[in-house]
């Protein structure tokens, strides 16, 4: 399984970004998918999950600000991030459930 995240960048606090992650090498439509993030000097933390049927779950720190979605036809999972805060600064990764080898993440930097 290969995971390629993209869409990160520099944004001001209060702004929005949409991350994408293309998943290849798996039967994507059958996998639940997670987004994780790792801030500088901190451990990787779970951010959001979407099941194969579209049921979603969020970490308390991002609930009501982030939205996870998926496009099975394009084997892509998305993370729409709004009302961004400086503490959202991190490298963001996606992964399958069960987990695959981590791919390259995408850096999100939120300036105050």
C-alpha cells in the first residue's frame, strides 16, 4: 500500500486548507481511513477516521473544525480543515486500517 498526502502549506490563523491522500495498492473502498498529525517535538496523534461506509469520528481538538471525507472512485481521502489555529501546525499523514507503512506526510503551518 502506498499513501501520498498533499495539500499542506502556510495559512493564517482562522484560515482553511484541504488535504488529500491518494491510496494505492489496496482495496480502498473496503478500508477505513485515518488522518494523523505530528507536531514538532511531539508524538504522532490521531485526528480523524472515516469508515468504509462513511461514518466519521474526530479527536476533540479538531471536532467541529475538520471534516474527513472519501472518494472511492478516485481512491482518495480528504481532510477539510477550517478555523485553523497555530496549534494545528504539524505534518499530516493518512493511513489505512489496519495500518500500512507510513507514507510521506504534508506539512501544515498555521501562523498567528
